[in-house]
C-alpha cells in the first residue's frame, strides 16, 4: 500500500491561474534575490501583459506584475496625470498637432465672384520623453528571507518616488531633463492673451483675495475659460489654498464649495471638480495659486509603457541596488484650455 501511494502521480493543481502565474513569480523572485536569470529566458507571458525579457548584456527586465502595481498607484495619487491626456508612445518624443486658427468666411451673392478667405495654420508641439529613475536598496540577508515580499516592496518604493517626482514636474518642471510644468509657461493678463502663453485673472489685491467680494475673482476665472472647455474643466490648488476658498459664500450666503456626495468623488467649487495638488504654490504675492481648465485638452503626458529594472549586487555591498527607470514627458498642448488666478493687483 505504501509503495503504491509513493509511486502514484500527484494530482494536477486545481487552479489554472496559479499554474500560469507561478513560473513568472518564481523566476522574477529568483532574479531579484540572487541574480539568477536562467528561468526568465524561457518564459513567455500572455499578450495582454508586457513581455518579460532580459537583454544580452545588462540583465534588464520588464515585470508585468510590478509595472501594473506602479501604474495603479500613480493613477490614484493627487497628480495632474489623473486629469491630463495620457498617451503611450514607443519613440523618444510625442508630437501634438494643434489647429488654433480659424477659416475665413464671408457672405456671397448669386452673381458676385468668390473672394479668397483666410486659411488655417497648424502648430506642432513636441513633448520629449525624459528618464525618471529610482535606486532603492536592500540587504542580501533581507532578500534571502523567504517571508519577505520582494515584489511588493520594490513596487511600493518605486511608485512612491515616481509619483512624487512626476506630480511636481507636471506643475512646475523646467523642461530640463524633466517634463515641462504648466506653470512654467509665461502668464499674461487674459485681456491680452496670445498663443504660447497662459492667461490669468487678477484678484485685485496683492497676495490675497479681495476683502469685500472675494468670490468675484473665482467667478471671473471660470468665465474667462472658453465655453467649449468649461464642460470638462477642473480646479487645481493645494490644501492651504483650498482651506481659504472653501469658506467663501455667494451673495445669498451659500458656500461656493461642496464636498463630494459619494465616496471617491472630488469636492466641487461652483459645480466643477477640485483636484488637490500639493505642488501648487501657496497664496502669496503674484502667486498663481489656482488653475482652472480642461486639462485633458490642455496638458499631455507622454510615456513609454515599460518599466526597466537592473539588479546591482556589487556597487553597495552587502546591499543590493535595484535601478528602475521609466521614460515620461509632459507639456501644455492647448494654451487656450487653461486659465490661472493670480494674487496680484493687476
């Protein structure tokens, strides 16, 4: 009886999902813990995810499980990425073609000859992709501990650094080895606005709202934006500014600010959603502390869909370094879609 049981083949695993995922999880953990990449060479993952591949000389890999986790964290953070136009590209830059002029037109009679009218022109906005990197480390002893979830740790560390760096760059990045923030562009009085600039509305008081009618500047900001953009518009401000704005009332004593009615819904200001982005400047002299616009039309985030991880067990012994990189860029794609509130006299 004992011999028969010993020789009997084990039953196959009941979970098909477990069978398809186990080789990938085991191979990736083996690479991160010990640098063993043999198992990675023979793995081909489902087409819905990114393929796992190892370069001939560097041991680079793209891990679908880790990349999916990082993407979900980035999307859930208070970043411009959550309301901007996000595109995946396979090149070093992304070009946006913008037609911001109009076709001429005129009335004609039955017999008069037609007169030539104006022809629209197209501008090209190039968004280069920049490299965002993270370099967390762990001791080899910690990696050898079988109870340590290496993938969750790595994803969490990288996601935290990437999300904070991206959020700051999308607001105020200078475009040098990083995305160009929308506040980096020149702001001009909305009455004299022209393409390649962002228009602003002044509060009328240096470094503050008007003491008598503070809500008027918010109303002016909303209606400075074109009607074609207002339907998808969002306010952006930091927590300190939101604390000042949510106290405002209209002429009938009703608050302009209203909290979301359901869990996960953003607060609303004058009926428009509010994104709390801590990288926006505080209220101060000449500060553009509030932005309002359709950022899906006005700001484009371009990124490569892959995350690359390089394991380095030599440079920081007895620690192991994990060098992760991602290519991402961003810039204003429609200067008419964003307006700013400037805390100044004019």
